[in-house]
């Protein structure tokens, strides 16, 4: 039992138990935001437990090209803030790699600059929609050109921005963040209205660094001209990464797993609510507040898993966890159904199609919808050749499936986990013995 690697694949065999204590990498979403805001703050921002992901390294690389001084040591990063007007025109294109977070959120800061910049990405990112961020930033006064269909690369000519009242047509924390960051460069108050609450790490980070943030129901407002102050912060462990180990600990018999210092921001804990209602046994052992963010330890054990249907209004808060929840559903009593997740089709891969494809390879019964999936329960999975399509969450979800399957599961292009969780397979091997 265990995990064996070759150059491009990981072979996962069934496990009898997962046991031990583990620490997740720093939260990717929070790391992105503090690095970006630290770049336009005054004074140093010292970020501890900074995410180890390739996506967050893409953010640092882009900031460095904008003249920001960055010192990275092991799991900490120090950003020397340049202030609102201190970024420099880049001499080269800003490469966001595979990171939609980098491209969409940094576009908000670039919209307020007095120079032109071009943001590019890899083949996967170049297929992902950017109209949703182009529209509000253009309304604020930025000039943005893109490839046909609103796809990357983005050429952004910033300048003087005006505040807007913007109602998000699609629930997106990245677009909300881009507009709020752009609002720092506008004269007056910029408001963003959400139809569904999304993760609020940007609002928390802005408040922690001294910005004037208003919240009323689903409206978030920022006043322009705020002088952000750099500070020392600690990033909680990434709950989206922890989700793979939560599900694995429930699927593998005799498991006894503790996950330390996981971020428990209420906008991110829908995974805990869903697992609890479906019979999963995850206990929160302690909770504390650090830099405006909640964190705590989680204890995971196997339980009688009922399954069921995920309400559409919960989907926005589970968008990163749905691939591994689909795997979870195959091992429950009732199976799992969800709708309202069309956003999954424009992630690093078409995650609805790819999850369905790989579950069928493992012998599972799956019904695919335009905006979701239905997986039957009480299914026996068998080891199979898994195509990740370069998608980190697919690779990790089907590594978890492999632990509960009969025979060997081969994860092709397993290196894509570096996008969010480079230590994933090493951590999984350690707790699976």
C-alpha cells in the first residue's frame, strides 16, 4: 500500500488506514491577496506560511517585474511596499502562468497605474474567460484589449479611475477583488454587490492594512486613496487542500487523521457543512483568530456516509471542492447530485466532463448535466488510468479515489499538483504508510 512515482505518473494503491498529523500549505487565496496588497502598501509586509503553490509564485514573479522588491526565505515572503503610485512599468509581459487569480485580481491594480502592461498565461489560462473582469474595470476608466472572446492576453492601459456601483453578474471573489483593488485608485467610494456571498479574504486583508471598508448585506464598499500599511501576517492552512484529506480520511477504513491550523473563514467552510450533513465525521478541535482570519485543527474519522444533494446556493462556496466531493459521492449510501456548477467547465479543465470521464474509467455510474453531476452511491471503484488534463484538483481528487479503489490507479501528469499543493503526494504517502 502506498504511492510510487515515475517521471510523469503517480501510482496509487488502496490503503487500509490514514493516520497521523499533517499541516496544509498556506492558503493560496490569502497568499495571493497579501502579496498584491503588500506591493502597493507603505513599508514591508512580512507573510509567513506563504503558499508553496506555483500559482502564488506567478503572482510574485509578476510583482517583481513591476519593480517590487521581494525576499523569499523557506515558507515566508517579505514584500517591500511601493505605495499606490510606486509600481514601475514592466519591461516584459507579465506571465500569470496557470493562475486565474493572478490575472484577474492583479488586473484591478494595473487598471489604476499610469502605464501600459500586458498579462499573459499558459495554454490553459489562455482559454479562461476574462470578460467578467474586463467589463467593470473598463467601466471604471481603464482601457483593456484582449484576444477574441475576452480571452488572454490582456493589454491594460491604466489611468485615472472613477468609482462605480457594480452588481456581479456571476458570483466571483476574483472579480470582486479586482474591482475593490481598482477602487483604491478611484476618487470616492466603489461598491460591489454580490448575489451570493463569496470568500471575503480581500475585504479582511484591506481592513487589516488600514483601508476603509464598508459592508452592508451583500454590498462591499472601499474608499479610494487609502494608504495601506505593510504588516506581519500569518497565513492559515488552505482548507481547499485539506478537503482532499478530509474525504480520504472518511473513505479509508481505520483512519485517524488530524489536520493542523486550517483556515476556517466562514465563507470557505461549506465543505465542513456538507460533509457533516452527509454523515462525515470531521471535528473542529480548536479555533482562534489571527490577522482577521479564523483557523483551527480538524480531526477526521470514517463514518456512515449518507450522501444526498448539494443545494445550488451552496455551490459557489464549494467550487474548488466539487471534484473530490464527486469521488466521495460514489462511496455514500445515496450517491451525490449537484447543479448550478457551470463555472466548473471553465476552470483549468472542463471539470464536469473530466470528473465524469475519469469516474467512468474507474467503473462508476455517472450522469452528466450542463451544470453538474449525479453519481450513484455504493459503487466499487477499480484502479484505472487517470487523465488529469493538467488540472491539479483532478489529480488530487483521483488520487483520493485510488485509495478506495481495487487495484492500482495511475495518475498521469501528476506534476500538475504543483499549481496549488506541491507536497500533496508526499503528504499522502506519509499518512497512508
